[in-house]
């Protein structure tokens, strides 16, 4: 390991230790994993056999391999999943998003986290932010330290001006998510930053700050010392 790698590893460890203390003060359980593979294993360990599991749209969950692992576990018959991504119609997809609100475990990430432990998400129809706030028995969030910023104001700005435009651009590449060609014309598709639009194709209906969990331990944050998502 080079001196630079060691310094970054130590910096991540220190940042995570401070953040874990802040999250626990907010009734939110937290742990730190250096790698995405460790985070995937830690998340799977929190899911009990027989549970029903669902998730919100998240690049992080795909990148760390957690979604694939959960689907494999379901195929082996150890859990059930509510998978909106293999729904046959948009109506069925929406119905599964509603059913996910009563899952035992809900998987997600956050768009940004402030150093004092506040969690920010921007959401399109609000299924993800709803599940984080209430419904599933537990919520497991995998969050790369690349999403940690100093203040909650910076976290909201990151979610709106960085994560949301990037997500909107990603959605245009996804045949399941994009509308008819050219139908989505939000300003961020041209500028790469947010113009606070209210276009029909806007993906920012809800901006939710989770500042604590009313139920201790319901929300579990797994911080990861690798860049995941955006
Ligand atoms: S321009 Fe609209 S869709 Fe794009 S990030 Fe801003 S509010 Fe969201």
C-alpha cells in the first residue's frame, strides 16, 4: 500500500468513526466497511431468513452487488423479494412499489449525508422516501463516503445539483425508465445542474431530510470506504 493509499484509508476510517457517533445520537445504527464487498456481506447479515425484501432505485445497491446477492438469496428460497424491475406493465411496477412499503427490509442509499449525520434523498414519485420514513420494519442504507459533505445545506445541494441531474441523465439511458424519445426535457439534461423545474418529467418531487429515527435501530447505515453511486 502506498503512503497516499494509507493516508486515504486512515482519513476514511476517521471520517466514518465520527459519522457513526453522530448517526447513533440520532437513533440510527451505523457501521463502516472499507470495501463494497464487505458492505454487501454486512447488509446480507442484517436480513433474516423468511423476510420479504424490497428496494428503491439505487446505483449504489447495484454497484456493490447487493441487489444481485438478494435476488440470488430469493432464488434459493431463503427470502422473498418484491422486485418492481421485472414487472410486466407500468401498473404492476407501481403496484409493487406500493407493496414494498410493507416489506420487512427495504434497501436504499442516500443522495448525501452531512457530517453531523443528517441523511438527504431526492425522489421522483416518493416511493423511496416514503419507505425510508415509515413502513418497512427495517431500512438498510449502503452509502459510499463519496456522498459525505460538511453540512446539511451542502447535502441538500449535492442531492439536487449533482445526484439528481446525474440520475436524470442515467434514466434517459434506461429503456424501462425513460419516456418516449425526447419526451423528458428537464433543464438539467442540458446543463448538468438543477434549475428547480416543475416539468412533467421532473424526478425531484420530494426532498427529504432524515434527521433522526423515531424507532431506535430501524434505520441501519452501512458506510463504505469506496466510491459508490453518485
Ligand atoms: S432541473 Fe428538475 S429534474 Fe432536473 S434536477 Fe432540477 S428539479 Fe430535478
